[in-house]
């Protein structure tokens, strides 16, 4: 695609390369470094004047400095004369803090959206963002907002690698029903249902499985994020208590913080799969095709 330059931030280069390849567009470069005092230095090395620019950066582990990098870069792109600027944020940080759950809390996603809004960019593409309490993200972020899904790509991977006899799709909580539904569709119309989750703290959850029929069945457990791994560990325990057989776990954003990965390896899962919105040892599926399909509609 001519007159389009794709650029990757320090957490988005791997996807920028694939997106540029699939779009058939120029892949530009950005220099990003930290000054000794921790300030961020950014220099756009590509000529973006008069061009349409797709900038990719995932606001994943250690999101605060990535947010600064992303906002400064987007602002610089406009300032350097880019004709249109599109932000691809495969993992949008702070999306889970979308309400004042306790008195006095900052509603962080609103503050982050306000910063994006000030940039007046032309579009934002993200993947399976928590939009449970946000009804109009385009208004909130001040740019045409595309919330894509990586679950279809995960489903294609599961379908082509496993025979799914006697299988059912499960989400760990009510909010995961949307992902369980998509996964079940991709797997040829399997049945799906959800467990019940109560969050005790950032690290601790309690899972209940009332009325879930998994006895003697193979299970595909699907969620948007694996962070500490607590949700998956407790869900797998609950499913096994109910007599589930083999379990495949699939998630879009494998944050895998702290000891999450070794904890999950101990579960004896049939497979553990994530996408490359966040690079991790389980990023076996790329969301690049889904992002490019959506970008093409805008850039065509
Ligand atoms: C929560 O609402 C999300 O959908 C995930 O279930 C959650 O972020 C997973 O976190 P953890 O792996 O720390 O249990």
C-alpha cells in the first residue's frame, strides 16, 4: 500500500514488521532511548511528511513508560506533518480500571483516554479491550475506535491442531462469555458456558462452577488476559473437580507476570496458547492478520 508508513514502538516492533509485510507498505524506524534520569527520547527516522502513518505499540508489562513513549511519538508524527495517524495498541493498559470501585480511586482508563483525545489522531485499533463499562470508546478516545478480537485467530489455531471430539468451551467468568461464544463458533458451534469468579485481591480469585456440564468432556478454556495466572489455575482446578478431561487454555493477552508461566506449566494442560499482542513464551498465534484486515478497510 503506497503512501503508508508502518512504525513500531519499543513494544510493537514485532507486530509492525508483520503488519507492514501484510499491507505491502514501507516499514520505518524510530529511535527510542532513555536518558540517564529516566526521561524518554524519541526520534522518528522515517520521512512521514504527507504520509499516512500506522504506529504500533503495545502498552503491556511496565505500561507507564510505554504510555509516555506512545503519546510523545503520536504527537511528534502529527507535528512532523503526517497526513493521517493511526495508533495500533494491541494491548490497551488500564482498561480494567474503568470504574471507581472504591472511594477516591482514579478511573485510570478515562485519564488515559483524555490524553489520547488531546492528540486528535485519526483512528485507534486495539484487540479485545475490556469495554465492559465503556459504551462509546470513539467519543472517549476522540478517534474512530476499533476493538478487534484475537479469539478468532486462537480458534483457528485450536481447530487446526486438535480434534475436538466431545469438547466444550468455557470462560472463567461472566465477562468472558463474549470470548467463549466466539471461540465456540470458530470451533464449529460447540456448546459454551461460564464459571463464576470472585476477585479477592489482584493475585487471588475464587472460582465456582455451578451447573456446568464438563464431566468426561474435553475443555477449551478461554479468557482475554492471563496476568498472574490465578484465574486459570483456579478455573482448571474447578473444572477437574467436575470431571473435565483434557484442557486447552487460550488467551489473547499473555501478560504472564511474575511466576505465572511456571505456575501454568505445572497444570499439565494439553496446550497453553496466547497471541502476540504481548510477546511471551506462549505467543503461538499472531493478531497481525486481524489488524491488517481492519486497517485495509480504512486505508483502501
Ligand atoms: C479479568 O477481568 C480478566 O478477564 C482476566 O480474567 C484477568 O485479568 C486474569 O488475571 P489473573 O491471571 O491475574 O487472574
